[in-house]
C-alpha cells in the first residue's frame, strides 16, 4: 500500500513538474523573451493556422529582432532583425545549418535524401556541390544565357497569341529553362499533361510544407498516434505528394537513361552526374531527388515572383511606364538581352522591390541549432528550431518607410544582382528571398537572370493593364493584399487574377515573330521535345 502511495505521489509530482516546465521558457536570465506561454502547450494556441509570419512580425515589434516561442517542449527562435540574422545564420552557420527532424519531410515525403530537408552533413555538402557547379555565374553566362533568352522569346510569342494565359506562359518558361538544364528536355507548350501535373505537384508540395500546415508531431510525438482524420489527414496528403514525385522524377530519369543508351551523354546536369558515377556513385533515388529539388526550386519560386511583378504593374501603371521608358531609351527596337544587365538601373530596382514587397516566402525553411549558441548575452539552446521571418525583415518600417507601398526608388543605387549582396553586412543586404549562410539558394545566379530576362522583355513588348468588366465597362482591379490576395504555402503566390497584355506596336510583334523563328532553329532544335505524357 505504501509503495502504491509512493508511486502515485511520484507520478503526481511528475505531472506537476511537467505542467510547470513543459511549454514554459526556462531561465529568463539567459534565454530570449517572447509572448507569454501556458503550461504544456506553450504558445501553440496563439499561433495562427494560416500566414503565421504576419503574427510573428507583429510580435517582433514588441520583442525585437530575435525572440523565442514554445510549442510544447520545443524551442523556436524567430529571427526578424538584420543584425540577428547575420550573427546566427551567417557568422555562425557551422552550427545553425541543420534541419529539424521531421517525420513528414524526411520520411513520408522524401525518404531522407532530399537536399532541402537534409542536415548539413558531408553527404549534403557533396550533393549541394553537384548542383552549385551547374549554376555558378560562369556557367550561367557560358551555357544557360542563350537558353534563357530563347525561352523568354517564346514566352513573348506565346503571350502575344494567347494573352489570357499569361500566367501559364510564365510557368512554362521557368519550368522549361530548368528542365533543359537538368535533363536536356524542353517543356514546349502550356497544353501539356506533364506541365499540368507538375504545377499540381508544386502546389501540393508547397501547401503541405508550409509552416503550421501539419500537426507538430516532431515536437509532440504523441500526436503520431492520433488518428489522422482528426489532424487534417496529413499522412494521406503526404503519401499522395510522395507518390506523384516518384512517378514524375523516375519517369524523367528514365527518359534520360533511354537517351543515353541511344546517343550517349549530353550537356545536361543529370548526364554530368551520371558520367561521374565511377568517382562519386549515387543511388537512383538520390539522383532523382537531386534533379527534383532543382527543377522544383527553379520553377515555382521564379514563377511566383514574376506573377507578383505582373500584379505590381497592373496596380502601378506610372512605375511601369517609367521602366518602359528606360528600356526604350536603351534598346529601341531590339529585344533586351544580357548586354543590358548594367544599363537598366531602374528596372533592377523594380525587380528588387517586387521581391521585397511580395517575398516568395513569409518564413524561410527552418534551420536547427546543432550546439548551444550565445547571441548578445542570450543563450539559444541546442536543438532549437530557427525561423527566418522574411516578411518581418522586408516590412521593417525603420528600414522601409511605408512598407506596404510599392516603391522601387527604395533600391536606387542597388544595381547589382542579389548574389553580390547576399553575404554583405546587414545594412548592405538588398533582400532575403534567397536565404542565408550555407543554405543560400545555389541557383541564385540563374534565378536573378530569369527575372531580368522576363521583366525586361515583358515591359519592352507589352502594356500590362487591368482587364475591363464587359458588363459594367469598369476596370477590374486585382486584390494585391497579402491577407486575401495570396495563397498559403511554402511559396507565397498571388491567387489567380486577370491582366490584359497588349503588344505595344505592330513592329514589336514582327520582331518577336522573327526572334521566335531564330530560337526554334538555333536553340530549341538542340533539346529533346520528348512526349512527357508517357511519364
């Protein structure tokens, strides 16, 4: 009887202790501050279920550029200040570059060897190096620039013929560029079952990977045993995404293998990886995921930014006209190309302001501390999740007065590509769209050139205007609000909206037609136009 009483008392004391500690911050003497917590749950009930980066940005106004949240027993460090980001993710990247353990991302979705979700291990560094070697500034100039020019010319040609499908043409462009580089295969038309499937996969991937989109089973393991129907069917949703990824990536890889058996190696990234198998062997699964993470990263992010560019031009015609005047003065009747990179400073500010105004993500992919870290006298504990609040950084009113206003002049004098500012001191960083530290986007050089090719060519070729309601005769002004006009997900993209693209002159249409014929003859003929519907 005494022993039972002792056991019961011990258990009760354990529960009391757990209630007093789980969900609460430890010593405020050496830990960061943050919103008040409640026992067991911490800040869980305070977290919005959608667009949590907005609330986190509001907390930053009270708690500063580095504060903490508690989700059950787990520590989350939110980074909202430029100096804090520099200290934690750049200067101390050797201990801040891991990923949090994730049943969803590392097991259910990817099988553990997906570059985006791997820890910063030697294996991860080797895979990242393979990607980086194909996307250096030199490789972009030497191999990819001609392709980007040709694909963006087709984009103009397609938009001039079916302007109502402008968003699909943007998606085709970004996908075809990266597909050619990775596999040596084009995505030649928007009327493609492959492109439809790929865009659906991107949407599902972004939705399930969004912060807070699935239950926090890694922080509260007991949730794994709760029937998934009570938790948004998160396992079934993950299985659908995993299976579609495997079908698409394995199918693309098989096309490459068949081509190699038929004609040998080509100048694609995957061919180069396969050519090195004797020296650096990878499994079929690793190769498929390596290619997959590259085409995903090269497709949806650029397309989302370019969609926001179109939205900004519809909403701000005076800015559009100023950018067009600069392009016209420099290029005249010539389609803009690589030689204009340093000759269009205002256009460069427009591109940077689009990325600040509507960043491609509100919260970056989480990092995790592999050791304790001290920042300004505060201890960040080993194992803590690190969240880069891109939205808060881009909407810092001290740095950007009236942050909701679209104003390219904020970046006057910032004429270089973002890669030149990415590792600079905090006050010299242009924006945070490409991440930080060792996790900086390896495709930054290609992505920046994608944006330049599309933005300059669209402004050269088209007037981008609101559509008109046929019934009322009034202009339809799209919703540019981040709260109501943008979809939730790992990548923030504007909801579908109408825009009228009107070719600026008959002479420009003739130039587009001629340039498209040349692109077909001199560039596209070198790539596979494989029937991807068989995948």
